[in-house]
């Protein structure tokens, strides 16, 4: 069964699921912006969705969010391109 896509309340783009912990290789899901790597520090109150367009990470209620100053997705692919040689 296909998972229902959730839209950003700010811009209407599809939200990515945030995954936490050690992620071996997110592969295509990260390239397609279906997931966002949330890091390894996990608490009981972490956002669960991310909007790549707005750079906001939303909590379950989709009203509360955190503004992201730097997008891990950009850093991940910039590093891969630099090391491509």
C-alpha cells in the first residue's frame, strides 16, 4: 500500500520523512527527497517531517516547526561531487 504524501503547510510541497540514527546509505530516497537525515541525537520530542523547499522540520501536528539554517541534503551531495575524481 502506497503511503499518503503529506504536504507542507507553508508552501504545499511534499514533506520528507525524517530518519534518525545511523543510516547506512539512504540512496535513492535521499536523492528523490523522500527522506531527510535527522542525525543521531534522538529525543522524545523530535520533528518527523522536513520540507526541502522551506527548510523547515515539522513536528507531528504540522503547526510547530524548526527553521533549518543548513540543509544536510545540500552538504551530502556537495561532498560527493567534490570527491568524485
